[in-house]
C-alpha cells in the first residue's frame, strides 16, 4: 500500500522536473501533464497519466489500497528518467534553428517569385 505522503512526494518530484524542463506553471501534477501535452512521447505521457490517477486514489485512504506500488514505482522511474534526459539548451537551439530554417525557406520562395516576375515582365 502506498501512503498519501509517498505519492505526494513522487508527484511533486515529477512536477518539479516538468517545471524545470518545460517551464510549466501548474499547481498540481494533473495540470502539469496536461499542459506539457504532446511535448512528451506517448508512452511517457501514458505513464504520467497513470501517476496522476494513482495520486488521485492515494488521497482517499480506502481507495489507496487499490494502488499497485510496484507499477507506480516503475512508472515514476520511467517518467523521471525521461525528464532528466531532456537537454533544455538543445531544445532551445533546435527551436531557434527551426525558426531560422522557416525564415530562410520563405525568403528563398519570395526571391524565386520575384525572379520569375522579372522574367515574365521581360526585365531578365
């Protein structure tokens, strides 16, 4: 059986990592996982959802007996190991490169359209 304090400690640890890695501003784990959304892989998100469900069950003493402590520990370890493996600087760098690539592609498209227009009007 898992106590409410143990589950709250696990939820706070995961929420702290969500705040650190994704900048999520949420009061509880349920909202944090929902706000991160598809930025987490599907399997990690499913495990995080199971942690949210276990946290909800742990708040009621009678329902807390239904929690499988081994499964919760396994889900917790998987979510935490994934979140610790995220490099925030690399994510930021990737986002900046994606924006730069989009701008460059749009600029090339405009230049190509301008050259075609010049050719069509007979200036080239």
